[in-house]
């Protein structure tokens, strides 16, 4: 995979609003900052995102992974019930595709 592009995450946005752009820049792991240790909620959110949209599931405990899989299953079911289907080309099913892996 190529070079990662810095993106605005909720954590960086919070720093940006509560402190300063310099603090946010220095906190961002791709902009020279060390970043911070992710919280349990951030790890679970990253796992759900990876399961639903593809990607690498972060290292986490079995309990967190099982909860993330349950949440991801509910998300996929909800997307399907609303007419989105993961990974299927438009026109083949009459449903709108969800971008991802």
C-alpha cells in the first residue's frame, strides 16, 4: 500500500477545537506526532470499520472482537435493509453499492 494521507479523525478534531491547530498537528501520528494510545472504544470502532468495509482488524481481545463482529453484523443487516449491498455492482440487484473492500 502507498503513502498514508493524514485525515481528520474525531480525536484530532477535538484537540483542534479545544486547544489549537499546532496541538492537533503535533498529536497526529502522520504529521510528526506520536499520537496517543487508542481507547477501548477507538479500537472497537476500528475493528467494526475493518469488518464492515474491509481492512486490517486491529489487535484486540477476544471479547472486543466478538462485540465488534456483532455490531458489524447489525450494521451490514441495516445497510441491506435500506437498499445498500456491500461489494455488489450497481444495476445487478437494483440496490446501491457501499464503497469498501
